[in-house]
C-alpha cells in the first residue's frame, strides 16, 4: 500500500471528531507494520488525548513499535497545552518513521514538532495529500492564518429563486422550502460548527431555535446581528440556558444569564469587527443562515469561505429574492430527494 492509502485512513478517522474538537484540529493517526494497520486513533474531544497518543495506547504489541510507521495528518505537537507534547511520546516509543500530511500552522508548533522528531533521529516525510489535508482542516488553517472563523453561507430557495415569502404573506407559509432530509442535514452541519448567525429581522419574524435538535450533536453558539430592540424573554433562542447567545447590536453592552449583548460601532467594518470578536472568543467556524440582507452583507464584503444552497423543485412565483452569489468553485452538487444541493468555495478566500 502507498503512503496516500494510509493517509486517507487518517483523514477518515480525523473526521469522526467533527463538531467535538474545535478549536483544535481534526487529527487521525495510523500505525502500520509491514504493510498492515496494527493500531489507529483519532482526536475525540477538545482537551482529550491527541490522535497519536490514542493510536500508541491502542497498540497491544509494543515490540512492533520500533519497526512500525506512524501516519498522522497533522504535524505532532511539540508543546504543553491541555496535554503533553505528542512528539515526546513518539520519541519515547522509538518510532522509526513518521509520515505527515500537513505542517501545523499553530504558532507554538509550526514546524517545531517535525524538527524535534528529526533531531531525535526519526525519519519524517511530509506533504502527503497536502491539499486534501488542508481542506479537511480548513477551519483550523483559516483560523490561524487569517485570524477569522471559517464562514459558511447556507440558504434554501425555490426553483424560481425566492428564499421566503413577503412579510405581508408570512401567515400563508404552510410548508418549508427544503424537504425533511435536507433539514436533517442542515442540523448535522450545525452540530459541526462553532456558531450560527442570523439577522434581527429573521429572529423576530421566524423565532427560530438555531439548534441541532434533529440530530444527536452539540448546539452551536447562537448569534444575532442587527439593531437592538427589546427582545421577548420567551424567544426560542433564549430557552436553552446551556448555549451562549450573542447579540451584536449598535446600542447596548450587557449580560443576562447565557445571553450577551455586544455593542458594535455602526460603520463599514461591522462584519470585520464582529468576526474579530468571534476569533478572540475562540470560535473557529460560523454558519450564516439568513435572511437575505444578512447573507448579502457577507457576500458583498467578500467575507465568506463556503456556500451551501438548497434549491427546491417547486416554484413560489413571488417573495423575497434569494441572495445573488458570485461564481465560486463547485465542490458538491447532488440531489437530495426533491432538492438539489450545491456547495461552493470562495476561491479568493481559500488557498
């Protein structure tokens, strides 16, 4: 088997940590002896053992370690964080060869782990499926290189391009635009991201929960952006006291239980300042779900990395138009029951 084969398995293992390890990266590790996988591990949760530690601890025949190859999709850490350095354990176990996909962009690592392994006499191979590895950890790489969360725009539209009925026709809304399978997928996405954002108008008109109730997963931090107004305490976003609610506005700064109002200066840097605050809070990804004005504000300022658009098979004939999304690099196009899902990457914000 090739290095690429085992690295693909590392990616697969790493993906099991989606929604559980942020702001840490997704990491999987595989130990191979004479072409056979003899142990595996992945980073399960933030603050828990890293993938390399899990793989080494799962190795029953420790005598094989000196003759085994360790595959890991991200450079082993070389510093004390919530856990000891993985490099120290690799050196202690006398692994002879370590194969890595990506160098870690985190400033406290960023090549020092590789150098530490080499200094101990361990052979290191890097760059295996480099681009695939960076895409897997696009949130992590973006967070440390650009110092912003990875921004995903998501909406559902009718076949003739409407995202919602007009306000005066709101009471006529009988069925949601997307089908149940698509909505379940959206809740799965929510469980994978650090935060979810909507505009104030959507909050007041739709009274959404902004949670992941349709799947078994964590809830993202709930964010509302818009002019401050007196918000009823019985709004659905306030009911889960275990999930933070951040309300970015132009009037007040205050806290009430799990809800926090953050005042922003009303200028052309509103979104930049909001994203800077999210970065400082350690939130490395953000899914923006509407409405059209809020989505368009991210599009018009170029502050988006990924877009996921559901297009239903039916038409509405009228309503609020869906955002006008610039051309992006298509990474997914599939039919989900009666809907078509199109996913795009913004090439200007992805290396």
